[in-house]
């Protein structure tokens, strides 16, 4: 257990799909119908701590350590987008008392979108933060220029927040994770999303360009596209704003 600012956070472990899944939880005193679940990008949790703290005052909130880079191997599942999606689905079936506000960042947004499209009974509202990858970024070479454009606008402290997770993962596992995420086709899933959906991207985010975010939001039954300050990892600098985007989605779903 620890404290994020003035928000108390508990570490917990839960069984899901035959694995043990680690998460950080806050806001346990809130009603079960107000539950937020956040899925990180590429398995790094550190840049999302402020977002978790911002959700705690109004919702029971979880930040999932998937595939498990917050601890040394063995991980909860292989570092692959389909495996992470399956594990988070099993966790949602067994831990929360009902459907949740599901938020994901980067590859975590791809996971969240898959679940909302395939298991709508588990999700009351969906928040896609910097969703990856548009078709032009689904090759290795296609990532180079967006990487340069995006990282030049990221704050220096982001590396300190994410590097411990990436170091435990190793380059091979990270490359495997990215490769499976590039094989995904999020645009084909959005029409199946029935709940309110918010797509948010940083103004300097070349991994999630505005036409891509707008396209995803427009294809949803109840979608909204928002551009906010920052780059791809905008939740790191703007955790309060990110939590406000999540609470806004909860309000649209009638939870708040």
C-alpha cells in the first residue's frame, strides 16, 4: 500500500483466467456501480499514477499491471495484444461487481476497445487515450518518423516513470507487444461499441494523429473526439485532466 498525493492506494492480486493479476486500487469506499479500470500502454504503469489518483475520489479505481511488467517474470500473460485482451476480459468477469468505465492508453486503448466491442455487457463507458495504430503505422518503418515527432514533445521525467517497466520487460518482449498491436485493426471494431466512447489524444501525438482519432469517434454510436495538451503520454503531465475525461464519460453513461 502507498499514497499518491493524498489518495491511498492498495496493491492487490486477483485470480483471472488461471493467472494472478496485480493491480493498484483506490477509492474502495465508492459504490460498485462507480468503477473505473485503466489499462496501461505497453505494460508501464508509472505514468498513469496521477490519473488513478484523480479517479479515486469519485470511483473505485483500478490500474492493471498487465501483462505484468511491474514485477519480474513470470508475467500474468504473454506480452501480446490478444493475450492481454483475454486476461483483462477474464479479470473484468471476476473482480468488479458489474460493468465498468474502461479506459486504456496507447496499446491499452486497443485492449479496451476490443473488450467493449466483443463483451459489451462488461463496459458502461469507454475512454481511448492516444489509441494506436492507424494503418500507416502498422509497419516497423512507419513508426520511425512519428516516434521522432512525438518523443520530442514528451517531458524528460517520462523516461524515469516508464523505464523500470521496460527494463524488466526487455526489448524482445516490447517488440513482440508492439508487433501484435500493429496487427490489430481497431477501426473494424468501433461500430460494435454501443456505450458512450471518448477518444482523446495529445496535440503533439503523431502515434495517434487527429484524423485517426476523429475517424474512430465518428464510427461509434456515441463517440466524441477530444484533443488535449501534451504528446502521446499526456496522462503523465495531465493526470487530473485525464481523470476528468474519464469522469465525463461516466457522466455520459449515467454513472455520475
